[in-house]
C-alpha cells in the first residue's frame, strides 16, 4: 500500500489487490466418528445392564443364603424349645379349674350353656369350645398332673384324668386317659391356646437331638394335590381313630391310634401347604366317644410325603391347625 501526501491530506493507494480472507469453518464430525461414538454409548449402556443384572443375581443369592440361615436358626430354636418345662403350683391350680369345667359334661341344655360360657374364660379368643347337650353326660373323678413339656414351640400340660361317662340307658363307663392341654403363660396368667387332646403318656425314654423340618407357610393351590391330600387326610383320621398304634405303623413314622375309643364325626377347615411331594395339611376334627354321644374338638397338622399313589405321615401334630384365623 502506498501513501501519497498532498499538503495536509494523505491518500492511500493499494499497490495490488489483496485477497479476501476465507472464513474459517469448524470441521464437521465425520460420519464414521459419529458411528463409533454411538457404538461406544450402546456398549456402555449394554454393559451397565449386564452389571446390574449380575448384581441383582448376587443380591438374590445372598438373600437366599440369609433365608437358609434364618430357617436353620429357627430349626435349632424349635429343637431347643422342645423339652420339659418347670412345674408351677399356680399352673396346676389353673388347670384343675379348667378341667373341672371342660371334663364335666352335663346332659341338660341350661347346664350345658352355663358350662360353655364358663369355658370361654379359659380358651383363647380364636377357639370356640361350644358343644350341644346330648342324652349322655360325663363326670370328672380325678385329675393328676403327669408332665409339663414344650413341643413345636407350644407348652403342654399333660394330665392323667379319671372320668366316668353316663349313658341314657343308665350304663357307666370308667376311663383313665392322658389329656394334653396346650397353653401359654404371661405374667403368671394362663390361656388354653388349642383344644385338648388324648394321647398315650409321655415316654421319658428315647433319642433326642433330631432337628425337625419346618414346613413352608405357602399355601398349595394345586387342585389335584389339594383334593388328593384332603381325601387321604379324611381316610387317615378315620383309620387313626379306629386302629391301634401297631396297626398304624404302615402309615406313620411314629404310630398313634385311639383303639376305637373315638370316631371321627367331622373334618373341616382343611388347608394344604407345601409341595406335591411333601405336603402339609391342617384341619379341625370333631371326635365322638364310641360309647356315648359326647364330642370334642381337636386341632391337627399332618406332615406328609408322597409314597406311590398315597401318602405317609412323617409327623402328627395335635396342637396346631384348623383354626380359621391361623
């Protein structure tokens, strides 16, 4: 560029044409690079999903291990709680009063209503010990505490009861049996928590330390399994009532039988738990003495395993099952 001065004025003259500056544009991302970025992002997202799935599987496995540990501890707790409990004169006093109401069964409607009303103060709120008067009656002669023990987490007082049943045709039948009364204690107060039931006396000789398997609390809704287990239960209970322990040995691990002293009148509130191969059934049964019209209720739980086309009773529990709100 040349500068020319004329007096006070200056003139600029370009010597040659200067090229115009080319505007600088940012380089666009190449398509190949964009594809690589998208691919990396997809790989990251996919990897994150896999890692999250693996983590959830690990958490699930940990939960399963923890659940197994809880079940193991529960088994040990159940086993530790099974055994003899301490005798209490207060307990005996309570049970003597209870047996005085429970075992004395009148054949008069008004007296039976009074008996049923008095019985409510001893029974848990979910139990209804109401029975109807018949032409036969029953009188308690004597009750002696034989044992207090814990089984399946429930305390049981076993009494030897001597009682007489009177029929309408003036016949008397003398009995001496062992009645088991499930109960709970709190602050020196007692409640009968399940219907009393008859068994043989507690045998102090045996092998101890075997852990019993707890059944699953999940109810079985498979129609064929529920139907098969229900049918077996009804047949089994009829056989149990009419047979001796020896005769029941082919159906039970620890044979029990009532030797025909009672008959099953009704089986209700049947609920089936567990699997097809190892079901557990709970129900409420009504038993009636074979010589009279006198009835009693009993809670029952049967732990079974499938054997050919039928079932085998691994464990017979008398103080659980059958209550509508269990």
